[in-house]
C-alpha cells in the first residue's frame, strides 16, 4: 500500500509543472510536459491514473490533475480508460459525458480522438461483459437500463464518431451486439442520418411528394429500406420524423398535420422557401398540389410571374393576408406579391400587431369606459372594417381593404447601401424608411402608409392559419365587391385569371362569446399596437387615377398609430385600394 501512495505522489509531481523546483530533473520533466501535445496517455500518466483511482473518485482525480501541463483531453482519456479497465463502466461513462460536454468541439477536430470516441463508446455497449458489481449483475439479468438508464446521449456520440468514417449501414452492423434495443440505436443514428443531408430535402418537387402522400417509404441508393425500417408507413416512423424535423425545422406535430389544401398556408410557403428548383417557374408549379389548386396552367417561360399567379389564386380563395407579409423585391405580376418565394423564409409575425395579454387587454378595456371614449364612432369603425372583404385579385389587380395614411414630405439621407427617409407624421410620429430605392421622384405623387392587417385587428387572426376564428364572425366572401366598386371597374382581361372556387370554411367556433361593444373596445386596443406597414404610391401609367403600387418593399416599416389620433380620423382613412 505504501508503494502505491509513493507511485501516486511521484507521478503527480513529475506531471505537474508547478512542482518544478529548479533542479535538472524537475526542469526536464516540466519541459517534456509542456511540449506534449498528443491526446494518447503516456505510460507515466496511466500509472498515475492507476494509483489515484485505486481509492479515489474519478472527479477527485481530475481535480488533482488540474495542475498537469498535459492537454485536458489526455487526462480525461486516461481516467476513462482506467475506470473501464477496473470494471467501473458506469463511472467511465459519466466521466466520458463530462469530457464531451466540456471538450466535444476540440475532440471532433482530431481524427485520432474521433476514432477513440467511436471505439470507447462501442465497447460500452457490447455484451456480455463484466461491468463491476451492480452493473455486471444487471447485464446478466437482462436489466440493461441499470447501466444505460439513458443511452441516447452516449449512442449519439458513438454515432457521430462512427459516421465520420463509416456509412450508417456500417454503423448498424458494428452495433449488432449492443446491449440496448435496436430501435434506440436507429434513433441515435437517425439524428445524424443520411436523410437530413439528402438532396431530396432540398428540392421543391419533393416537398409535394411528402405532404401529399399518405404513405411513404424511403430507400437507399441500392433500393434497400432506409435504416432497415420495415414499417407500413415511414411517415409514422419516429426515426424518420426526427430527421425530417431537423431537415425542415418544423415540429413533428406540424409535419404530421400538413395536408394538401388551403390550410397552414404560411407554413407551407415557409417550407417551400428553402427548396431549390432548376426552372424559375417550378417554384410555383411545385406548390399546385400542396395547395390543391387546379385551373392554373403551367406556362414555362413566364418567369417569376408564375409565382404571382399562384399566390393571387391562393389569396383570393383563402383570404389569408399573411401572404402579403414579406420583405424583399416586388414581382412583375403585382407589386404586393413577391418576385421570389425565398421571402417567406422570414416570419410573418413581424408585420402583424402583437397579441395583447389577457390581463393587459382587460385593463385597457376597463380604462376605455371613460367619458372621453367615443363609443359611437368606435362602433361605426368596427362595423366599417368588419364589412370589408379580405384582399382578392382579378387578373393582376388587387383589391386591398386597409387603413391608409398619407405621408408628409420625406427627408432623404444617402447611405452606402441606399437611402434613409424620415418624416415626422401626425398618425405615427417619427417614421423611418430604409431602402435601396430612390423615392424622391415619388414625393410629388404622394406616399401612403397602409395598415392591411384587418383580420388581426378584428380578432380574426386564426383565419390566417387554419380557418378558425377568434371572437367575431367570418369575413364576407372574398368575391364580395366593395360598395364603391362597380362591375365596370374590373379589368377587361379579368377572364384571363381562373375563377377560383370559394374556400369552404368550417363553422366558426367562438372561443369567447362577445357582444359588439366588447369586440369594438378590443379592436381599439389593437389599433394602438405596432405593425409593419406597406408603402404605396399612385401607379405611373395606371389605367385609373386610383391605381397604386407598393414601393420600397425591401424595407420593413414598423410604425404605431399614436394615442392622440382620433377614431374619427382613423375611420376617415378606411378604404379599399386598387393595387397593381
């Protein structure tokens, strides 16, 4: 016993730079340690680990090794290997996990250490083996979880190391004798599997294949079932769902709920925004099945106008105004519709007024029961907004119900990347617009900031995702003309756009029954919330003087209607614009 303590003390002094006392042997040992860079433990380090762990906990051993001039990963490795050698496998696994959490990035930059991780973790899962006392008996009795209560983290490290130099098939083969369920091994491998990295998850048309198909089977390049999953439907496989979550950034619940049709429109557009196509038009045509759209012909050669035609149809049939919530370049079909589907990769919520917490809403409503609150005007404003239809298009002309405020002259400032325009306005206070477009020539034509998110103001935001409603009745049909619009005002070429079939929405399921006055007070509260406004200007060369175009679409213009703006003023600015 005395010799063990002597060995432990001597090796500790030799490996510690702080123990150098100036004599020749001490300096030599220190210099040797300082130039030691390999991750493989030396015989001397192994002797230290052997002596130290004979009657000490592994965490105490690591604390004692803090003064060593060796790389920390080398000390961890020596401790793990010694713990494994003396059948303290559970301790070895715990030490390994601590090492990976602290030094994982450094370890995977070293090929020798990656190979060691793969070999070490594989040994931890092999059976039968002596694992020391309780763990050993547990394995003999088939109670594997005693040793690996949660094997997934260790298996993931094994898979990560294994897949750097082998295929998933090779990894599965090497795991044939592991003492954990086969499904658990599949789960670990699938977190880093080929499906995540597959080109299949980058192409536009394959998104339609996944959403539209009720039953899917994935195969490898040699036509064997992916991960050997002999299941009736891979869309119900936890391993495949896990990989699809990683590849798409969409939760398993949402993936399982996606169906063809005009539901979850914004989510489908977001998924499509990350996909690639060889032809520009296929960005739109690959979505026809996803939205269950018929009657739109494929016209190859029309360019990005194909996306405009599709979005116009979806918007008109569904009334989902989240299609208008984007920042980027306007398309040629209509200035309120984008030129590129990638703009939908951003969140629509940055445009919509944020929801007001229930407690805050109750406080605002209570405060509105004052003599200064003009309930009569508020009720007329509510009714006026509620009777407006959702945005819709005939050909390329959009009817856009909104609240529009004219801007005063803007002060321009030139920057390296474009322009900054500022104006002190009555309805919004100070407004700032950052854009790469020169708006100076449009000042004489007037500029307007538009609030088109009427569904959100009226509490109908549920309409934008799944067809449900919140606290009001559904809006009128999207084909209901504004009372100031006659049939003669529609373009002669309206027939070139396919007449959509109206979306059949489910009967409204009221969350909280509300009377007209309560809904009105909630509307007024939402009117004072910040939102992303659209900037429009009279269209040059439009058929009518009332035609407008969206401009500076590359700028998210965040504004808020000020408290001092009267409800009568807001009511006067409710209108329906014709946007080209």
